[in-house]
């Protein structure tokens, strides 16, 4: 039979490995998002707040209307 002390010791040993790994993962995520935001030419916040109309109102206008990206 397994006593509670050995279960808590195993849990503590696992958490000592998990917490630094989680911190490194979150740091890499934040660094990656910062690099992505710096390198991409699109300002996603402006695209969400003020979306541009990319699709024409009627399909027959699609051939004559240029698509606006900016």
C-alpha cells in the first residue's frame, strides 16, 4: 500500500520540474509574440477595431473593384 507521504514527495518532485518548464514556455511565447508583432507589417489591433471592407457588396463589382489591404 502506498502511503500519503510518498505521493506528496512524488508530487513535489514533479512540480519542481514543471514550474520552471512552464515559466520558460511562457517566456518563449511572449518573446515570439513580440517578435511577430515587430516584424509583421499589419497592425492587428487596428484591423480588429476598424475593419476594412474587403468584399464588394455585389459579385459583379468584384472584377472592377481593387481589393484594399491598407
